[in-house]
C-alpha cells in the first residue's frame, strides 16, 4: 500500500460518476461515464462511445469492458 493509504484503484474511485477513457489492447479507445469497476478492471460504462481517428465517435450505450482488454483508463 502506498503512502497515506493511496492505491492505484483510488484514481478510478475518484472518477466514478465521471467520464473516463479506456485504451484497449486492440488499439481502440472507449469513452464513457464510469458507473462501476472491480479489481480485474472490468469497467461498467454508460453513454459509452468508441473514439476513432480525428475524434470520430460511434455510440455504444451502456457496456461492460472486460478488464483483460484494458491497457489503462484515465479521467477525460
């Protein structure tokens, strides 16, 4: 455990209810409002969008991104 009890997943906890972007192993980026997550980094996103080149977006709605596919996730 890090200094002052801070853990890597604390950043995601602070982002709960806010928009995040997840970078996936296949090169895709998924943006959405973080509803929930678990220790495997499975992400439940609402109003999710697949972000493409030149910031084109494809609406996905409510999805679960499997943690095995996530390289990293961060607040937008």
